[in-house]
C-alpha cells in the first residue's frame, strides 16, 4: 500500500494526554530557573557595568569609537535596564541545557520546507504592520497621541528595523519553534497553542518598570547631564554612587544607585509580580499579548513553518517602535480620558504603547481575520507551489 504523507497544515500527531504534563512541567521549571538566575545576576551585572564605565572614562576612552559608546550606555542605564538584560542573558544561557534536557533536535519540531516562505514573510509584515498603522493614525486623530516635533527619523527608523529583525527571528525560533514544537509533540494542537501563548505573555510581562526620576525639573537636569557631561556621571557612579541617588524616582528609592545590593534582583522581581497582579493590567496587556501569541502560534501550526510568524512579529515591532519614537502621549491620555474607570482599577482603552489596551485587543481580532483569510488563499496555492518548487530555504 502507498504511504500516506502528512498534510503540511496538520500538527504532528499528538501523544496520549498524560504525556503533556512532562513537557509542561519542564517548561515551567525553565521559566522559574530563568527568573532565579536573572535575579541573581542583575546586581553583579549592574556593579560590573558601572565599574567598567568608570574605568573606561578614567583611561580617557570616552571619545573612542565603539568603546566610548559602550561606556556611555553602561553609565546611563539604571538598574531596571540591567535587570532586563540579566533576564535575557539567563533565558538564552539556560536555553541550551533545556534543549538537551528535552532531547530536542531540529528535525523533531515539526517544521517543514516552505515553498511559499517569501509570500508568508511579506504577507505577515503587511498584515500586522498595516493594521497597526491604521490604528496608530486613528489614535492621532482621536487625540491620544501627537507627532513629536523633534523626532530623529534616521535613528528611530534604524532602531525599528534592527528591533523588528532581531526580536522576530530570535523570539519566533524560541517560542514558536522550540516551545511550541515541544508542546505539539505531546498534546492536541489547540492545547499546545494556548499553553505557549500564555507562556509567551507571561515572559513578556516580566519587564522591570522604569525607575527614572519623574520630576520635570530633575528630569531636565539629568537629560542635560547625560548629553553634555555624562563622563562626570560615570565617575561619580563608580566612586560615590550616593551622590546620584536623585536620578531614581522616590517611589523606587530601593533601586537608587547606592541602595543596590545582592538582593535587589529579587526585590525587582517582587515589584514586577505585584504590578502584574492588578486586574487592569491583566485586561489591558496580558490579554493583548495572549492574543498575539495565539495568532503567531496558529500561523506556525497551519503553515508548519516560522516564516509567517516572523513576518507578523516583525511587522508589529517595526510599526510600534517607529510610532513610539515619532509620537508622544497627550495630556488627555495620561490623565485617564481614554480609560474605563478610575484609579488603580482603571482599564485603559489605549495605553502608552500600541500593544496596551482594549482597543489594540479589538484590533488584533481584525488582524487575526486577515491572517486567516491569507491562510485560506495559501491553502489553494500551495499544491501548485510545491509542484514547481524543487528546492527552497528550510525554515
């Protein structure tokens, strides 16, 4: 009898339900390990960065290409940025041991050669970026944002391109390639999609809140110092950090330069979880990230490829980065006029970024509909494309 080939749109065959708990627990343990290691690494990373910045300045390297740029970045970033970098370092550092633990190889993730890879990539960029652009224009008209007069388009555009390319490639390979591939091996497709979408959302919410000083006059003083005399700031940070405690908002005084200690990473983790426990944030940000995760995972499963998720992810990041770099929030938005309710329990219709709020959540439904429409059209084209494509890039 002839061998029946699996459809390129079908997920790998699911194993018995009980086997799903093993991978689920291991992925959860990976998350806990990343949190613990990140919290441990953050203070050391912070002290090392400030020490290195002060050392480079003392050796008159402030104007040296690349080295001077690194010294300046190490000087200007506060503990919240170092915490986020420590979290990223721990996530990437533990990824290889996790893959070995799971016994994962490239061929075991259910990904196949995609003859429509370029069409999938471009359609993802156009759909995600296009719908988000329309929403951004509507928010300008509604008075939630205004154009920034001093926007540096060249730098913002380069940042948007780099962020879109880097984040989409790395995150799609990790979340939709590895984690979803693992889940699809041991569970029904819909359960794997929901679990990985939730995992994706939780990891993205683990971001340290900004601890920069909020007072307008102090902010202006700090901005001027950062632009004109950052080398003095670097030296002071390295030798007498207490003199720069004022750069941190009073509500975050425990993360002032002179207060950083071995437990500061765990303190920041506690702040993050306390912040994310608020119902308003769950409704406005977690659900939006969850919806994004569902769309990306569904595209990956139905194409057995990462190209369309990469395109979607890149489109969202590019437009959001470009928009946030060339606009600013209005007093009406900051004053809560675009919220449902008041106080800490207020649910924003639109937040300070295009990914936050009930409006973006609703807009994602339109994006999901457009993705589904493309996948239906794709299903009609794929047989012809497979007949014509003898070779192609492997996803």
